[in-house]
């Protein structure tokens, strides 16, 4: 299997849409880039881009020539078989095969076609649905960072490291072409210092006649380099940031240094409006699947993601498990959801505060929790009422049998519920718990064991804080029946994490 560390230094020729919708022209680009690379002792790759346009483009915008990227992508569309021909030729001539997916379905095709590496475009850097699908593959990942804040980069690095992925970060500026004053090569220093052990590269969009930048990037420790390439003909003119074979050869050869190219190194640069607009246009917008009323709290199943994104619209990166959205106005099916028409609340700090208090209670109880166990924050009546009604649960194992740790903070209550499939046993490990089983109250202390039979209504609370070991015959998501129907109506009553101990 290809590893990124084995490829250093690695040069990627980005074809993008420069095949112009012609598989024969795409094959010509691959073969001419092979001649470019032939005399250099480096690893080289060719990169394609995959979009499933039938779902990627919103149905109301298909065929629109007045929308820039809809027109561009539609005019240069190739069939799945044609893309497979290009990928096979990439491998046949000796290149590493790289591909950028812009939607989840394209990741399926990447796996089917057998690419070596997946590239994440800057506009998709915090597209969490797409990232979740990409990390399910066994392929190395290269991620571009244009327009991303340092906080977002921290989160994506943590996300990839926790899943033990082989990945690299690319400094990138999403201006096409990039002016010299905005190159910001000191970002390579920032990434290498902030993320030790992570391979750092440079994805270029400057004029293809510029050859100074790559030498400085190498001097700063970059190990992966990417440039858009194409082959001009009488009918095909390259854009201002794509290199001809001759310019690509000069780019690989160059070794000139220049201090003019150095930018800030201790923070992210200020992004230009042009760059952010470009990235925004490439993101997927949030649209309502069905008509939704005012006051509705959005759930994942309420929306779908598609391009183009409209001015002021929520986009894929806005959808985080830590952010809640409530509609201030009704929306129609297929309609865009705009930031001005929703009320949002970020619960990230609240969740982090809960995690901190749970860690303190576990430390006090001397109960050891396994690392990388699934962690659930249950807030039955909303996270704002968590301190009164709620628990946290750590799933140790869930197979044909199940073991969980239930952690209750002082003053918390768990509402009455019952199960029809599972039978469970509570073993109090710490603290004092008031149990109510079918209306009968009892006080349970450390060491006490309580058996909860099927169909037995039970609720519990604690004044002191408690840790309870729950052993059950099984655990099914749909096997918890609350006697208060308003709890079941709350579709967002759980916040789930995995790497909560870090």
C-alpha cells in the first residue's frame, strides 16, 4: 500500500477539468506529463476530480449557464468509464493515482476505481459528512487548507490522528492565480511546528511562469507539491494558473530562493474577500428536504447538501454536532436555508464543560474508563437543562451483551423509562442513588446491585453524584421507552463523542 512518507518528495500534476470533457485529451495530458517527469528522481502523481453531478448540482440549477461552476462542471463532464480509462492510464505510465471527491458518492467510485491517494479540496476541508466517508477508506489523505482558520485545522488534524490515518496538510491559497504578495510560504513553518510528525506540502496557484516559490517551499521542509497542468491546442487555451508541459518542467527544475515570498509564520493570514468568495461558491449549500415550520429544530434528516451555494446560505461546514439550529421562518421543500432565518446555538463549550466535570467525578471515584470508548451526553429536555435532567454514559462494549458506565453529576435525575427487549443490572460503584422501580423507592449505595427486569418502569437520581456500572443482555437504540412523550419528540437529546478523554 502507498504511504505518504515513502513518496517524499512527491509532485502532483492536477488535471482538474483541463481534459475539457474529452477522454482523448485527458490521455494526452497524462502522457505528456510522463515525459516531463521522466528525467527526475522524484515520485510523481496525476490527480483527477470526481463529482456526481446528478446529485451534486441542485435539481433547480441543472443546465444553468449563468452559474459559473454549474456551467464549467457540466460542460466538462466525463462518463464513469472515461474516468476509469484515465485512471488506468495514470497507473500504466507509472504515476501514483490521486483523486479529489467533492461528494460522498465519489468516494465510492474512487474505491471502485482503485486510486492510491485521496485529496481533500480546500472548499471541503470542514465538510464533515464528506470527511466521515473518506476516513472509512484505507487510503492516505492529502488535505488543502486555504481559507481554514487555525481552530478548524486543529480539529481536522485531531479528527484524522484519532482515526490513525496516514495524512498530509497542504498550505494553499485559493486565488487563481495567486498574487506574489499573498503566497504566505511561512505557513509551512507554522504547520510543521504546530503539528509535529505531520507531512506538510504546498499546493500552488501562482502564475505557471513563477518558479521561485517551490525552492523556498522545499527549504522550509515541504515534501509534497501540487500544480495544475494542461496541454494547450489550437482550440484549447489554458487558464492563468495551469502549466504547460514546458512550464511544468521548469517548475520541477527550479531551485531559486527568494525572501519576498515569505509571509507570516505565527498565525493564519488574513484571507481576501476574493479568496473566501471563491471557496464559498465551491461549498455545498444546505437545503430543506421537506417543508418545515417556524420554530422547528433542525435534525440531520431534515436537510440535504447541494451546490450552488447562495449568498447568506448555510453551508456544509456550518453543520456540526455542536451547533443547534431553530427555524425562525417556515421553509418550503428544496428551499435554501439562510443564516438570517435561523437561530443558532453552539453547545461546544457546554459539552466540554460537562466532559471536564465528568472527568473530575471519575477521578474522585477512582473508576477507570477505557480510552477511545464511545461517550454519550444525554440531555432529555435539552442541554440547557442537563444539570437537572441528564446523564453521561460510556459504552465499554456492546455486542450480544452490553456494559456501560453511567455517570451522574450531583443533583441530576434520569426520567422514567422501560425496556421491552433488554434486562439490565445496575451496580453502584460510587455515590448514592435513589432508584424508583415501578413506583417503589429505594436508596442504593456503593456495592449495591439492582436488577431491572423487562417492562419495569425505572427512574433514578442522585444528590451526591454517582457512577453506576450497567450490565445488560443487549442494547438496542429503539428499546428505550420514556413515559414522558415529550422526551421521545426531542430528536436531538443525545450528543455523541468518541475521543472525549483527550
